[in-house]
């Protein structure tokens, strides 16, 4: 069994969905489970509809509902010309968008949104795309079955960032997916979407379809998890920032996890963990270029000082200075409890005798955090910070790579630096506006000049 996940651009329209079917055709003997994202851009639009409605712009919200309805109906009609199933699917799509229009009206009346209502809206994208893709498979003669992700992807009720119930997902997958595979069928389900034990709709957070794929892969003991996207694999940097980025043919789980956590959007940061636990290799392939080699992510890979670089913009750095930190056992624990109590995770940490600096990805609760931290000492904030991650299993084998990295930055000021304990990620905190030029300089140094 394998899991093949297709991202938004890989199912953006009828032509892209046609390519998905061609790819799965070549995988039939491996018993694929197909996991799909929403049609490219649909999730953004759904959330936009909810936000516009709640802020009083109901007319615009309803126009967007119509645009999204038309897009789904149009692509379904191209995929299922004149079939009986087309009518059923079109009616289903229409009913879903009628419901969404009613929800938008309710949001307008309420004037606010809850995380739970946002998830109900965001999930529409994957629920529809998976129905459309399953029907398109059947139209082409393949025995595909739509599986409602909410019947499989059990989660807790942390709406908009729900955490998986791994045992529940395993049990549901064994009950719902494995029998279909054994009957020679192709299960097609949406990524990103889940449900609580009482069947309230949840989502795993933006970009979460990759995570769905690896959770399902672990749950069915897959032999491979394939992430099909719009680039040839994992590259030495984001090709949108560095057009000269090069394909990485093989990378370790640890390196890939660090890159994902520090901004390589090609993989959701949580994707690697379920795969590592069961030792399942993860592949990244291009659905527009299926013959290309792609990237294999596994336990071992050639040990290089620098495998790739990643950058993350719009993070927040918080610095706490306190003389009470000197020789005070438990001080750091109390500081970190502040972040925990505000459900905010910390990315990078450095400490000195009298200060601790951290970066936060999510600054939603910043004001409350700062207020609590003020009890410990002087707090300052760099609101527009950026992260650079220079990742390679051999980065700390000698001092050369780190020295080269710092030299490459030249006059770009560095606010924090940290080498992870595993010694594979050298992270630097700089100003947000320096992230792109810094990545260009680092990439040129490590990958574009002959050594
Ligand atoms: P999907 O919709 O298939 O999930 P995403 O947009 O989430 O696709 O992720 C693919 C994108 O990730 C690429 O188009 C690329 O711009 C970006 N990306 C960032 N860092 C990397 C990297 N190191 N290697 C490859 N792609 C990367
Ligand atoms: N459709 C969701 C998003 O845009 C999940 C995903 O594509 O992975 O965030
Ligand atoms: Mg993605």
C-alpha cells in the first residue's frame, strides 16, 4: 500500500485532475490511497468568504460563493461529460454552496467567527475536491471510492490546528481504507480535514494535507508516502526566492523536518514525524513532470555540510533580560510556562546568563504573553523578524560551513544564532526585510560557486 497526496495546484482544474488519474494508473499494483487538497486557491477563498461576511461585506462574500460554485461545477462538468453521476455531483456541489451562502448570512448577522465555524467552512474545499476526483476516476473506468475524511481522520477539538488521535486514525483506516484496497478499489479522500469524536469538523492547519497523507501512510503501514506537488522535489531553497535552486535527490528525515519547520513550504512541518516513527520513506514528486526523479526522504542520505537553506519571514522575536536568571533553578521553566499557557510555540531559543531570546511563529497572543513576561524582567520585541535555517547533517563536522555562512551574510545584522543540539540546523534571526537577500547570498555561496 502507498499513499499519494496531490496538492492544490495538482488538482486545480480538470486538466490537472486528468494528470492525477494518469499518475495513479501507473501505481495501481501498489494499492494507492489518494489524498487530495482543495482545488488550488479554494481554501484561501473559503476563508475570505467567512471573513468578509463576518466583517459586514456580505455582498462581496456572496459573489465569491458564486465564483467558487461556478468553478467547481465547471471543472466537474468537464470531467464528467453527460454522465448520470454528473447530475448527482452537480446537485451536491450546488447544495454545499447554498449552505455556504446561508452560513455567510449567519456570519454577517453575528459579526464574528469562531475557530469551529472557520473549520466548517475551510473543510468544504477538500470535501468537494475529493468527491470530484473520485467521480473523475470512475468516469475513466477506475474503481474509485470517495471516503469522507471525517470518518478516518480523528482529531481533538483544537479547531483550526487540530491534533490527530493516532490510535483512532489507525483503527478507522484499518476499518475504512484497508478493506477497499483489498477489494482492488482506489480510496480517494480529502487531506487537511478531520473530525472530533463527536464528529465536529476540524482541520489540521494550513498546508495540512501533507500531514494527513503521512498520518494515513502510518495508519495503513504504507511502504511509501508520495507528496505530488508543483516542483520537481525538495530543492536547495524555495525556487520562488532562488530560481537557481537545485533538486535534492536524497535527504534525511531529520534534515527534511528541519527545513519544513523553518519555512520550506513544500512539506507541512508535521509531515515527517509519522513517517519516521514507522520508517516509511517520503517522496516528493512533480505532478506536471511525473517522470522526473523527485526527492527521496529516508533515514540515511549522503552526509553533506549544507544540504539546503530555508527562510521564514514575519516571525516575532521576544527578548527577556533579567538578573534574576542568574543561578536561579526553574527560571526558564517558569518563562516557558508563559508561552505554554498562551498556546504559543517557540521556534528558536538562545540564552545567556541574564537573558533569554525566543522567536514565535504565531504572534496572536503576543500582548498577553508580554504582559506575563514583564513580571520576570525587561521585555523587548522585534516585531518584524525573519529566520534563516542552514541545514545539513554535516554542518557541525567542522567549523567551515558555519564560518562561511556568517561570512556570506556580510553586513546583514544578526540578532540571534543557534546551532541545534542535533547539529544539523544553524539558525540565524535577522530582520524580516533581509531574509531574501540573505538567502540569495547563502545560496550563491553554498550551491552556485564551485568549491
Ligand atoms: P501543494 O499545493 O502541492 O501542497 P505548496 O505550495 O504547499 O504545494 O508547496 C510547494 C511549494 O513549496 C513550491 O512551489 C515552492 O515554491 C515551495 N518551496 C519552498 N521551499 C522549497 C524547497 N526547499 N523545495 C521545493 N519547494 C519549496
Ligand atoms: N487546502 C489546505 C490549505 O490550503 C490544505 C493543503 O492544501 O494542504 O491550507
Ligand atoms: Mg502544501
